[in-house]
């Protein structure tokens, strides 16, 4: 996360019934592609938990709060959330972390 100031990392999980994962995958891909193209998006990823089917791990990094606020106002985010009931998406648990610096470990 280059630059000065505070970047934001969003990390957490959502749940999708395992039997709905394949049908939901195109929606996840569309959200990833649109979000990654946004100004201020440094990283945006989903990963299926190896030990727990249907648990999707979310990781996002944003340049700043303004970039995240703009993300929340996008049509693709509205479409993403609108698709959730059809696929049984639940238990959204996302936390924002303010990051002032970073280093390799």
C-alpha cells in the first residue's frame, strides 16, 4: 500500500449454502472484476474456506475512506447485494482496519 496516509483493509466472511456456490460464482466474479477496476481499489478477493464449505473469505484493500465510500455507491455493489436473497447469502461479517504502514513478514 504505497503512498501516505491511512489505507483501509476490509476482511471477513460471508456464507453461501454449499449447493448454491457454483450458481453464485458468476456473481462473485462480476463483483470482483468491477471492484478491481475502481479507482482506489488496491486489492479485492474472495476465497472459499478449505475446511468449511460455503464460507467465503473476503479481503479488500482500499487507498482511503473516500475510495471505499465511492465503492459503496456503485451500481455493481447494489446489484451484488440484490442477488444475495436468491442464493441464500447470509452471515456477512466484515471488519474495516485502518492501516498506517505495512511490512513484509
